[in-house]
């Protein structure tokens, strides 16, 4: 028993020195000196490989000597360690690839939205007086630059305008006239009003105050009839198209903070929206209580989504991105004097290497560390069990042990979008991967160092094996060419359509989940006129540029198709389409549907049966709506659901104008009670079904709006009232 504990201690402390592995092997096989097998060359001390003896014995430290077998003698690199599969499994060695990624420094914090003070204007008067006309009535009113805000009655203005009229009459064209005009300008009167007084010769007692900029009223002190002085702020305007977010950055992150950094903001009530902006200003003074520094971020807010007071999480990222080799942070062994990693140099062989690290964790790669020197992309490092190899525990090694790393590789096919042989990176637009439950998408993978890229070009179709490292990332372990055939079917071609498609009546194609049907199919790299008609054929299907399946090759069918086993279960397939006709007696619907991307079927018009239980009366006719098909075990498609369009949102309003170029209508509408929207004036898109020339302009009428998926409203219906002359007839 004592020997076993000694063996484990030797293994934990001495794998990096080369002798502990031999003792681990002794633990598994416990061979004697006389056992049959590889010959024992000599015996060494577990803690000092230079202490050798010809037979068993004790080391100077009192530990049992370890045998060195024929074939297990140290390699040319004295630091290299050799282990067999059982030993690797026993001590829990797991590996991950060093990858090359674009990284930059990141800071994560929080902040609050506020108005952009650079786009804020306070409106004061330069004279005392009474407000006789107020055009801005409430906070939130929208104004444009030059709009009248209010008119102020001022005796001082009345005297000054009368003086201008008198001088114009008595001394026209003299310098004194310009002095009188300048006096009115100093009182805040605009040039247009001054010129009107000069031309009409009529003195005016009111001064008009106009909006100095576009914006929204965010503060309003003025009221009709109010006596206003210059030291009282009448109102405040802010342009909300740009908005600030004040973030708080902790003192420890100030060294990585700079103006111009890219900013991302996220808000809890908008989980799918990321707002992008920049660091506009770094305030000069820290908050002494929180030890944080305020940082001002600027975001575009043209749609008015962001509102002052909103709380959000913020990511600040340096715009200076650079390509760097990164490894899981757990793979780096840090001591007081050096940093190193354990390399897997070949099957069962490991060696330490000194490295220089850079950014750690906080650059968006989640738990990875930048390697500045000492490691190349594609090299494989040990990310778990370093405490056995290097005698130093890793804090979160226990969690990494639970990550599966010895799974069978997944197979995938796809098209090469881009590749970087130096960085050992490849971007694939791959098909769905069943083993991973992944849909078809574009993904970036690291390449193992032994994957050859000779002859591989962008746009090439390839097959790859995907391996998962202990860090959870998938990497390409092997790569070959792909013939592009996704599935093979059997059927009879009956005609060639005028646009060059084949009318094919085919049997079920289980590989695609297609049932038996007749359809007009696209062809690629094939002359459809060479295809024999009205005879059984076998055809290969490949995906076209739109991801839909097309016929790539046709040949004679030598034998009838074998019956399909293990038919797929019932599943639902979503699409959009228009139900053009419905026969309740036969339970059949004629549907013009869009592409069925789940099974690669192109858009077409076909007849479909209704599933049992679907009421024909609930099926919308003649409107493009979301449609759900049910595919049974025989792969036939039936109409399972057709979502009727939502009822229109009704309101009474007036169409002020229509822009024929943009198709937008400016409408002043009353309350929309269905969605709780108050009456206001807004721009709305006009439905393509409405003729803008036939819409009543300036006439109040009942309106109907349709709400889109992005929550915007589109004018769908206008009820025109009968002419007055026709009333009562």
C-alpha cells in the first residue's frame, strides 16, 4: 500500500522530469524484474533521473527506484514526457488548440442614458413682457428650427419699433436707421420681423420668439399670459437624434481607457438590440465615494428608442484590434518567475515551453489568455491536469475536467468563405450538423497544424471533421474535397418547362425529408433537353446559390428503389405563403408558398391537404400569411396552420401630405385605443395596396393601420366619406 502512495506522489511531482510516468506504468502493470515483456535497461531515482543503478534499490531520498524499459528511455529532449493512453486517462489530461484571433482590450461597466447637452438649447427673452400667444403647450412637443414658440407683448419693443418707423419716415437711408434696427436686434427681434416693420411702416408691440434648433421640448416654464423676465428660462429644447450615456469606469480599468473607444450598450427591456457608439469624453475627476470615473458615450438615437434615465450595461472596446495567439487561461502555468504551458508534441508525448502572456480574459474571448511569444496557432496545449505534470494546481481545473473532450468527431460539409494559413483559421458556410444540432450557418474554426491547405481555395466545397477541445471550441482536424451531392432520388421526368426546369414526379427522398410529389425543379450544370422523358431515372441533388436543391445529374434507374426504413417522425415546417383557393368538400387548398428552407424546397404553387381538425372557415384566403405545414412519416406535407392577419388598428385622422418618392404619409390622428397611443402627428408608410393619388388630403376620415413585426404601423385602409351633395339621397 505504501508503494502505491509513493507511486502517486512520484507521478504528481515528477512527470515534467520524465521519471514519474514510468512509476505510473508500474502502478498499472506492477511487473517484476523477471516478468516477460520489454527489457529493463536500468533503474533511476524518481526525483533525480541522473541517479542510475543496474538493479532495484533505494534512492538517496529513501524512495524505491523506478525501472526504465527498453523503448522508454528519455528522448533527445530531456524535458519531454511520454505517456500511454491509460496513463493519460488516469491523470485526466485534456488538451485544447492555440488559436489566432483578433482581440482588443475590453472594459465592462454600467451607465445611465441622458440628454446630449451639446444639442440642448435654453430659450430666454431679452426683454420683459407678457406672453400673448403660446404655440408650445407641453413637454414632449416636437418643433423644427424656425417654428414660432410664442409671442411676447413688451412695451419696450413697442417703443423701439415706433422709433424705427419714425426714423424711416424722417431720415430714410441714413445711418441712424441701421442703429434703430440694431437696437431691435439686441432686444431679440429677428431680421424678418424688422424688415416687415420697415416695409409696412407699422409699429409692432409684440416680439416673436422662434425655435433656435430642431428638437423636443424637455422643460417648459412659459404659460400663456405669464409675465416673463430675461432671467426666467421660458423653455428648453433638445435634439434627441444623438444621446449620451454616462458610464462609470472603475479605477483599476483607467489604464485601458481612451477617447474614441468603441462602445456597446444593452438594456434589459431590449434583449435583442445592441446599440453602438463611441467614447466621446472622459471626465477629469473621480467620484471619491465609488472610486469610479464618469465617461461620456454618444449613441445615435434617430428612432427615439433611447430615453433619459434608462439603465444599461456597457462594453467598451479598444478600436486597435490585433491578431494574436490565444489559449485557455487554465493552460498557462504561472509562477513567481516565469509562465509556461505544456505542449502535446505528438501522440502520448508532452513537453513544457516558456511563454510570454499579454491580455488576460478581458478581451472578449471568455476565459482565454493572449500569448505574445512562445506559441504558434494550431499547437495543442494541456488545459487540465497541469498540477500532475507541473506540480502546480490550477484553480478551476476541476471544472475543466468535467468538459467532454474525447467525443467522436463530427462530420460537416460546406463552402470555404475565407481562410488564413498563417493564423490557422478557416470560415466555413456549412450545412446543418446533426451531431451538434447546429443549423446551416457561417462559422469560424481553428485548423489543426497538420491540416494541409494546398489546393484549397475560397469557394471550394469541402468535408471536414470537427473536434471539441476542453475549452468547448470546435476545431477542424481533417479536411477533404466534397463532390457536392446532397441526396439522390428516383422518379420520372415528364417535361421540360419553358424556363428550363424539369417536371419531375419523384419517390420520397428520406435524406431531405421530401415526400413523393410532382414538382418543377431547377437544374445546375445540366442540359435539361438531354434528360430522357417518361422513363424511370435516378437523379443527384445539390444546393444552388440560394440554398435550394437543384438537379445536378440524371442517369437511368437500374433497379427499383429499396423501401425506406426508419421513416422520420412527424414535424412542422414554417413558411410564408398565400392561400389562393380552398375546397371545403375535398379538404384541399391551393397555396403559393415561399421557400421551405428546412427541407430545401423552392417556392412554388401546389395543392395541399388540410390536417384533421383544421376548420376551413378559419383559413385566410388571398392574403400572404405565416403558414405551418405538417410533414408525416410518409414525408407528405399538409396544411396545419395559417395565421390570419391581425385586425387593423383603427383611428380617425387627417392625411396632411404624401411623399410620392418615399411612400410616407404625414398623418394627424386621434387616439389609437387598441394600443394605447395618444393622438399625434407622425409619418407612416403607405400600403402598396393603396393608391396615393386616390387618398383624401386634408380631409378627416376613419383610418386603419397594420402593425408590422418591428412594431411599426402601416396605413392599410382609408374610409372616404361620401360627398356632401350625395347625403340624404
